[in-house]
C-alpha cells in the first residue's frame, strides 16, 4: 500500500517529462535566441535536474553523484533547455540503470577550447549494443536494452537532447563503457558569460 503514492508520483513525473518533450517538438526549433541566453552555473543546473529523480533513484538504490560541486563553471545558454537535457539523460540512467549503482557526473571547462564538458556515466541493466549507439538519438528509436525493461519510453528524450545541444552549438556523444556501462558526454561552448 505504501508504494502506491510513489508509483503514482513516478507516473506523474513521467507524464510531465513527456509533456515537456512534446512541447519542445511542437514549438519547432529555430535555435536558441540571443535574448534567451543567460549565464548557467553548471553545478546548480546539474543538482536541480538530479533532484527531480532522487525518489525514482532511491527506489532502485541508484544515486546521482556530482563529483565537483564547488567549482562554479558557467556557460551561456538557455537554462530551461539545458535542464531538460540533463533531466532526460538522468531519466534514462535511472529507468534503464542497474540497481545499487551510482550515476557519476563530472563537469569541467577545457581551457584551451573554452568548452564546457558534462560527463554522465552509469551502468545499464542490459548491455548497450554498438549498433544501437549509432541510432540512439534518432527520433522514436528505443534500444534493444530499453525494450527489455518495463520502463516506459517514447524515443523522444535523447533525440530532443541532441537537438537542444546542437542548437547551443554543442555536441552530445554517447558511448559504451565496458560491458554494461554508458557515458553521455555533453560539450557546450562557454560563450560570453557575465
């Protein structure tokens, strides 16, 4: 009986994520307007995004760990869209992640290129096939490992992540890490941060 409120909350959160993704698609994307760009403090936006999934993670004993909360690296961008990217990635890491694991988040600035890097690594319940990695950000695609779980998914989240990052002149790269590990690497230009 005590799990019913948690299950209902998880379903509502999934609906909210789906609505946010559908709203993004409905708007179309002409890029990120300069007037919408603001300074984004990376540890802050990462923590805010991770907090949304704490209860779901707790249910599977999956923790999200930001390794450096102190260094206040900043980028110039659209805060809500960057938060949406991180939320979609965390959602995938929790839904398809292995129980009793840690999702590790690193954030840094590459000094030579003035590029921000956010690296999110987790452990998937099932191995991620190399051929799935090539299509994982395609619209509507769900990997074979995702199809083996009861977790719901639409194939919209990572497609939208890639689109948002590209609209910010950045790059989203996803790679396998060992047999069941996966690493999401987001690179974004720092821009003129004030």
